[in-house]
C-alpha cells in the first residue's frame, strides 16, 4: 500500500508548532485525530444498519424454523441440510450452473472473437458498435424480460422467423416448454452479458503493445496463432473480471425468472434467488429462505475467490 | 495493422451480425410499441405514438415514475454525500481500523441482495418502514454507499497530493480541502458514480418488490411488472410501457456512455 510521505499528523505538528498561537494548539490536533471517524460516521452508520446487520440477522434466521409471524423454533443446521437435500432446491442450484454457461461461458467465447476482430483490424464504426453491444447492460431487466417474452411468444418474432425459413417443426412456446424454457431464459443472459464482456476484453487488448504482434508476424504467425500466443495470455486478468461479473449475474437472476416463467413450467427454470423470494414471502419458510440466501452468498464468494486466484496466478 | 480484404469483409459481416443481435429485442419492442393497438387503430397512420399516452394513463405510470424519481433522488443524494466523506477518510487519512473498515465496505459490494432481503423485510416491517419511501430507499442507500465509498476512496488515493498540501499550508481544514478542492477537481469521478447509482436504483427490482408488499411505493419497474399481470389482452401497450420505463436510463446512457462503460469496467468489483 503506497502511503503519502506526509501524514496528516505530521502536517499537524508542523502547522501547530509554527503558525498557531498557543491556545489553539490542542484543539485542532485532537479534532484531526477524531476527524477520520467523523467523516466515516454517516456512511458507516447507514451501511452497518441496513447491510452489515441484516447479514448477521440472515445467519441467525437461517438457524430457525419461522413462518414470519409466530415464534421461531431453533433447528440448528436443518435448513442448510434441506438446501442440500430438497429436490427443488437442488434443482434450483443446478439451474444456476446451466445459467452460468449461458451468462458467462458463451459470452466469453463470443466476446473473445469480437474483441480480437475489433483489435486486429482498424474497424470503422467502433464507437457505434460499442454503444450498441453495451446497451443491454443499462436497460432494466424487467424491460428486457418484457421484450424477450414477446420474442419467445407462440406468435413472437422467433417463431415467425423459424416459419419463414421453413423450420416450422422447431417452433414452440419457448418459455412453456420443459426442455427449452431454461435455455431460453439463459439465452437472454447471453444477450445481456455479451456486450459487457466484449467491451471489457477490448479495453484489455488495447493495452497490448503493437510490437508483440509485429514480432509474431515476422515469425510468420497467422491470425489464429497470434490470438492464442499473444492476445489470449495478455487478457487473462480481464477474463477473470469478466467471468466474475457474469457468473455473479447468472447466480443473481431474479427479475428475469420472476417476469418470464415464475420458475416454471414445473420447476424447470427455478433458481436460488427465486427460491429465496418464494420461500420467504409466499410459503412462510423464512428460515429456509435465509439459508438459501446465505448458501448463495457463500457460493458467490467461493467463485470470486477461485476465479481471481486463477486470474492472478497466470497474469 | 494491415489485413486482407477478404478478412475485412468477413469481420464487418460478423460485427454487423452481432450488432443486429444486440439490437433485435430493442428494436422489436420499439416496433411493437408504435404498432396499432387494435383493428380500428390499424386503419389510421403508421406510427401510433398515442400508445405511449395510453400506457402512461392506463398503467398509472405517471405515479410510478414519480415514485422512481423520489427514490432515485433520495438514494443518489444521501449515498453520494456519505460516500464522498467516507471515501475521503479512507483515501487520504491514516487511522486505527482503516483496513478493517475498508474490508467491511468491500464485503457489502459482494453480498447479494438475496442474502439480506429476508431479514430486511421482517425487521423493517417491525419498525413500520415497509411500504414507505424510506423502507425502499434505505437498503439501496446502504448498497450504494458500499460501492460509492470504494469508488471515491480509489479516486482520493489517486488524487494529486500537492494541491492538498498547498491548501493545508494555507490553513485549509479537512472540510475545505474536501468540498472546495477535491470535489470540484473530481467531477468526472463523481459524475460516473452518480450515473451508476442512478441506473442501479432506477432499475432495481427485488428491493422495491419486497419492501412494498402493498404496492404503496411502487417504482417504475414494479409498475411494469404489475401492468404485465393486469394487461393481458395484448402486447402493444405493454411494449409502450416497457419503453417508457427504460427510457430515462437509456437516454442518459446515449449521452454519457463513456461514464457508464468506464464506470462499470473500473468498478467491476461490485456484485
């Protein structure tokens, strides 16, 4: 951690000693010592009350069976056992893994290709392209859900397009289909994440020195070898950040499921965040909901840790 | 770098394809929104901008938008002032517990809303804060402070020490250094923070959904969800309403996209 050469206390001494008359000397000194806490106080109080304390309360609630009204019953780790054992909840975490493929893995593959293209060729209209592919990131997920529901509808533009090219056999009510509902929801995630990943990788690739490529060309390397030998290793850090962001976005899918499928048909698209909501506010299983939330948090922390460890080691 | 003509053509083809893919849902909802709502409407004119007015009144979006504006103003302003001050302390001062406080804020950036929403609802209900503006805003203020403090700390750490030292020698206190020197100089960083906080607050769904069970404090995205549940006979007005809900953030994005892109890439640690 780089520190400034002159710390506040040093300046104090200098100022107090040289300039200030005697009576003033003590007050500013003690004020200075307290002032970091004064500056922190408003933020910390609000933060502690509405974020830190609820985390502790969530841990506490997760150890009780409670319907939200009557007195809770201490059940120890039973709620966590339920998260591991319950079919529906296990399915929810399984679906989250599928969503990670759609939100993180596929966009990463697309983003690498797009960014490599944009980085290699001096493409005209780069600014426009960036604005367009990043746009899904700023549109409210609820709106995204409404748009994609209309696309996936039986008479929506996806089925219309399939019919137009003679693939009538493939048309279906995408969000009502046991097999295809989850991929359909996941594909929306691909659409949302794609731009973020591309722009992130593009920023990383722009920092690669051009001489590296020139040297590779002198050695007769083609576009593909150039990509694997130079570009890919150079953006390991950006890949780690992109994966962290998109994996977490996948694990936090709530709005989209709430708006498009409500977890259905059956349990085919339910996800952990939706189960938190459903158990706490529709089924009166508050303790279980808290346990799902805590489990989700632990999973997110672990993924953060692993992805960043790998990114750090190799970059 | 020089590349072959064939590669160039192929590149443009790929980029056009993906740009079209990114725009497809956006354009399709825009087209639906201005399409005819029913048979009689289909006979007059091509662009039915009256759909927006109809969605606005039928879906009570005037009311929901106002709520969204209130929540956003409250969250952005309180979180900004708190974050600037806390970021200043963490970025420029040395004190006992500095590291601990910093890591606590970092923790808040990573904890998902899903983990805290359950106790938040039941505790704020006991305090009588559910279905109030404060109940919807306070949890979002706390989340925004976590990111904002992290963001402002990074800015203050990178800021030019010599101006600060010069001002101190002139006898400027902490408050003057902060509000009259560092804040005006840091306008780009602060603008980015304001825009990101505004976007996250405007688009937030889970917190207003849970914190206002009666729907007294229904923000625009919640209004849209509610409208989708009620308005089942067609897609036109729903699409128009969706456009209205997305519009404020999208318009700001189109004008100040550099801030959005830079902010979301640099502040990537959030979530």
